[in-house]
C-alpha cells in the first residue's frame, strides 16, 4: 500500500511540473506542495524499498519547491514590465569602435541579408584576418590595443548575435514520446542543463512510461527531443521596448474602449469587434 501511495505522489509531482508553465496554476501548486509533504510524512513503513522511494521522491519535491519559489503568486492585476531591467544593455557598447563596426557587419549579413550561418562564420574570420594584416607592424608584431581589438571580434555568427542580445530568454524542456515535458535543472555555478535519464510519467497508477529521454555517449548526453519555451515577460518587454508596436497596441485598446457603446457591426473584422 505504501508503494501505491508513493506512485500517486510521484504522479502528482509530475503534474505540478507541467503546471508550472501556466501562471494561473501557481497558487494550486503551492497548496499541492503542502499536501504532498504531509502525505510523505504519513508514510511510516520502514522497508528498504519504501525508504529508497521516499528519498527519491523527496528530492523531486525539493526540486519542485525550488522552481515554485521563483514564481510570484498569481493575481488579477496587470503584469508590470520593466523594460530597462529585463532587457540588459548590450556588451557591444563597451567595445572598440572598430569592433562595433565588424560586429554590425556580421549581424547585418546574418539577420538582414539572410546569409547562411557557415557563410557568415567565414565572413567574421575574414574580417579578423583583414584586421590582423592591417594592424601588423613591420616586425610582424601587434601592440596591446590592436591585440585587444582582435580578441573582441568573434569567429562565429551566433557569438556575434549574442553581443547584441538579439535572442530572448528560453527554457529547453526535454520531451518524451508520450508528450511529457521535463524542465532542466542546473548545478550551482553551471549553465549546463541536467535532465532525468528516463520518463517518470505514469498514465495510470500501475503503469510507467520509463522511456529514455537522453541520447549520446561518453557523458555528452542531450535530450532526444526538446520543446523551447519562450519566457512571456521577456517577449512582452521586447514588444513594449518598440515604440511603434506599443503605439499600435495602445491604439487597439483605445479603439475598443471607444466602440463599447457603439452598435455591434454586422461583419466582424478584428477580435476587438466581437
């Protein structure tokens, strides 16, 4: 009976992990955490298998509590977005002017002109070579200032884009074939995501998926399939940081408020007219 209860607790934990994606479920997860811990305390059987399962499930509850603590309680008030704090200043502002021009050229080729990644990598390497030849003195040496500039010029397109903070905040979830998702965890001071080795989803109380979530060898494991979750506040702050888009959003809301007392049109063109 204790193992059946533990299976039920583990299933509820996995459900809570999935609900973390939805901000309106945060309050429910908080209440569920209290019930799960109380249920664990009520299991007093001291066999080896029960003790081992309690320890493993207790670790999952601690991970869930850690992720839950990073979320604010949900309410009905508008979401406040601080675009200054959410969108950090690009490190390119601290680079040398020559480096800034080189980085802009790389981003322009990749983002605006649609140059392929490999071709853009080649362009950045050629830029570095041209700068080296231009800076080289008669004795084939470089002064400290020119050496610092060459160190600032990245060799890949992705590294170049990263200097401008063009990518948003994302969370790579591991996905099982049964469609269960597993968020990554990180060791203190590490940026390498850690995932469970196998799916722990239980479609019923007596069955467990158990499919391998990772592939690879020699310790270099990666998820078989990933789901990239984009942080909503980061996305919204990106919209509000553009005055033209913010003005369009405000205008749509203003038009809606002005049309509330107007008769409903016979043909609806936008969701605001519904």
